[in-house]
């Protein structure tokens, strides 16, 4: 049992972290447009919420049994079966909380308390919506079990229990009530009025833009390279060397091209868009300043690492970018230094 719980926890954490990485840039961009900024506390809360979401599925569905190694589970449609479980727990003598039936009931309630809490604090919804969300998620989980993971197995390997629906819904209700202790600013939904107002340009905000740029470009490169490998392997499975070269070139070239065009056309990178920053001004013509700004950012970094481009200077480039980020005002860094432009909030007139 202990190994099973540990396995479920590891799966939830790993999948949650992967999903969080994939959603990071859209999450940052949405936060700046709806709330005007992003705090470390709120970002951590969302990370925990994503991991928790996958923990629900890991706890209720994993481990998946091998075909033929399990018996078909039954169905409980008696909504008052939990009364009998409680009676048995107290009639057994000793501490009733040690009785498996009562433990299962308590755990089913506790499992959905965070759901109701997150729906209210992060989703900005009320008690009714939070409670209904608990019922809905629980119903999906129970029917997934009832149908053998929607036909993956010939029959259910876990019991469909209407008491679990009740316990999970109660847990979501309790979580939504507990959320009342959180300040109202955290539970407010919709776009805040201050989201349209300029905010201070800080070194930390510029660093967040850099993280968004590197992460988004890396994900695009990995996805492009993987897709190229698949296509080439299907078309010419005998060309392993050319396959690797093509994947490397496209995986590097496409992000460089996308970021270069974005900067040349708009003056802003993907990371700048995410955190509402902009480079502007300076003594140079606009197009020349944008070209230098691009070479001091993701496009320049990628070009230094392209295959057959000579020695790889990406390491020194990163060191220089970090030093200039620390040394320049507002962390405008290497792009601002070589282009002569200043870093400002994009919402400024």
C-alpha cells in the first residue's frame, strides 16, 4: 500500500511539473493581462493546483492492472451505505479511525477539499460552483472506473460507489468554505482595473521575460525536431544521419526565425509580450535597433549554436546576458545595451 501511494504521488508530481512547464508562458501572459502582474505566491499556488489535479487521477485510477490479473469490481448504488461503514467502525472496538471503511470515507472527503479551495481562490468562483465542480469531477472519475477506463479494460477494476460521489462532493463543499479565510483579493475573478495600468519595470520582471523566451523557444525547437524526426523516419528510414541533421537545423532555425520576425515587426519578443514589456527610443533607426535587439536575444543565441557554424559561443553569450542583466538599469540587459533602447512597460502611452 505504501509503495502504491508513493508511486501515485511521484506520477502526479512528474506529470504536474511537465504540464506546468508547457503552460508556463500562457499562464504568465494571462496573469499580466488579467491581474497586471504575477506574484511568486500565486504562481506557486497554481503549481500546487496542477499537481493536485493529476494527483486525483493518479490516486483514483493507478496503478493500472495488467489484463487478466484482476477481478471485475462491483457497484454500490446505496447512498446510505456509509452509515453502515461508520457503525462497523465504532462496533469493531478501539480507535474507529483505524478501521479501513472509515479511513476510506475520510480520505474520500479529504481528497476533494483542495478542489473546492482552489476553485474559489484561484478560479474566483462561489460555493455552488465549487461544490458542483467536486460532483462533476467525482462523477467523471467514477464513470471512468465503471467503464474500465472507457473500454480499455473489459470491465471495471475498481468499485463504482455512489458514496464516493457524496464524500467527494462534501469535500469540495468544505474546501470552498475554508477558502473564505483567504483575502478577497485572491478570490476575485475577472480582469482587474489595474491590469491596464503601467507597472514598475523591475529586474525580476525582465528575468521572467527571459525565462519565457528561453522556455518557449526550447519547447518549439524540441517539438519541431521531434516532428521532423518522425516525418523523415517514415519517408526514409535508412537516412539516420541526414534525419538527425535535418531535425537539428529545423529545431534551431524555426524558433530563431519566429523570434526574429516577431522582434523586427513589433519590436517585442514572446517573453516581452508575456510580461508586457517593450524596448523603445534610442539613437538608432527603428529597424536597425530592432535588428540589434534581436541579435542580443533569442535569435542571436540560437545562431551561435547552429550546426557547422564554427565554435559554439552560446555559453559565453549566456554569461554576458546574465552580467548585463545585472549591470543595466531595470535589467534591460544585452538587447537594450547594444540597441541603445530603454526598457519600459508596454502599457505606457
